[in-house]
C-alpha cells in the first residue's frame, strides 16, 4: 500500500478556504440538503474539518441547518457570497492582537466600565449584554482575556453562551466540539488539494495561537479528554504546542491568544473532567434572561410558562425548560404559522418525558383547552390548498405587557 508522499515544503492553505469550499458546494446545489458525510466525500476533507466549516457558516447566517438527528445543510441567500471569499487568514498573516499596555496592572472594581448597549455580532445579530461582577458581561470577559484568565461558560443549550463570546471577541475562532472531534480537527492535518497532491491545513488552534486571537471550544465536554490534552500545553506557562503531523514543528502563542470553552451539563455524553475544569480559573453559569425575552416582545404568557418550567427544573422536578433560543424560535414560528401552531411546536420540541408537563403549563397559563405536538393532519381538499397561512385559525392573544 502506498501512502501519500509528504511534500518537501507543503503550501499552507488559505484560512477559511475550506469554509469557502463548503459554501461553494452548497451554493452550486441550492435545491439539495447535504450531510457532513456528503460534503466530506465530495471535498476530500475530514468529517471533523467539514463539520467545523459547516457549523461556522450556519452561525454566521451563511447557510441553513435542519434535521433533528443527523444535521443537514442547505444554501441560503448569503451562501454564494460566502463561497467567494475566505474568512480566516492563514496562520501568521494576521497582526497579533494589540495589548492595552506592555506592563499589566491590576484593574480595580472602581474602573469605569464601557456602556452596556447592544453589540452587533459577526453574523449581524444583536447581543444584549448582561451584568457580571458589576460589569457588562462582554467587558468582564475582555478584562479576563487581558489578564489571561481562561473562562468556562456552562449552562443549558440555548442560553446565549456562544452569543456572549462572539459579542465579546470579534476576532473569535471557533471549534464546534463533539464526540468525533480529533486532534487533527484542532491542530491540523494533511488534506488533498484541488491539484491532487497533499498539503497540510492548519487547524483553528494554530490559527488562534499564531494570530493572537480568541479560541472558543464550543461543547468542549463532548470532546474526548485525549483530544483535549493537545490543547493544554497552549494554555499553561509553555504557551506552545508541537505539531507532530507536520515535521514536529513548534507553534508558540502570540500575545492575545485566549481560550474560552462552553459546557452544557445536561447534554448526554458531556463530561467535565478534573483535567479540563482545572484549566479554567473562572467558571460562569449562564441561564436565560427572561426579562430580556419580555423586552424582545415575546408573548408574555409564553415567557411566564418558561419561567415556571425553569423553576421546576431548578427543583429537580423537570428536566427541560424553554431557553431564550426556544423563545425566539417560538416568536418567529408564531409570526409565520400563528399562535396555535407555535404553542404546539413548543410542546413538540420538548423531550418526550417532559411534554406532558410543558403542555399542562401552557394550558394553565395561556388558556387553551388542549395542546399537543405539531402534527400533520388529514389531506386538505384542493380548494383549501391556496388559503393564506393561518386563515382558518383565530386566536385571542390577550397579552399582558
């Protein structure tokens, strides 16, 4: 068996090149939905690398994702533009992050924080800062970064952990972790180029280190501890890693390199090991700000339902409650399909074992007589197929503000 020859001086791929390739593949097939496996086979890259690229496109609003089990991806109106330009520059071409001062000084609590107004994230969405240690949360994270204090954010999915980090660090590089993430997905690996040869593509960890950027390890506790061990030398006093797959070269972190991780304690398979926990000196619990949900004009009755269910979760009586992500999804669904369908969908997205409790809370608070998961009914007659959405449903909103 012949193994690929290692190039004498492998060319570095342009950062973001794989993301552009994924976007181009989706844009060329606008009517199709593609799995990670489909794209990996067609592009000749690893599943992990393609997964990271695809999820980054979704987070930036440059592709759509669906599928309750195996995720599938599809082009949207922004995908073609994303296919034309690489987003992350290759390692070493970015200027290291500027430091506030060459000599670090202690920051007192009396220092005046920046104004906590809404912040526009890279994908265009607004983030509304929250209070953390008497500071806007984005300000607190930036101070921790300047002091080189790694942060672990933990809480249920959908509470805004990733949104906070994206708002705080515009130079962010993200790794979407799962059980299949490999060391190569972090550091880099040889991949087949369009020319047919093999070249080494540096991973997000190397990019963040060499450019002095922030690195988010999202869902870090789903990644194998053996894989995460490759990250630890970059976080301690050494601030170096060795790329064994690429001539054993040593990568040294530039000033500004910073690691933050996300952990969803209730997700199956998420394990916070002592080795991982000990690397993060500050650990911050993230929950849903239900006051913000009300301020965003989400149906006040549904917000009350979510608060009630969240209290039951705290008491250990229930395993799930709608977080801000689900409430925003409710608002969008309601605008398109109406209140009845949006309430039914809220029941349907709850875990099966919690659906009765969610339905009961909706019936009690909203005032409907019966609610069940959103389900297809009998076939409509031809005359009904052209009715405007929601034309047969009349819902009394009765909101309180």
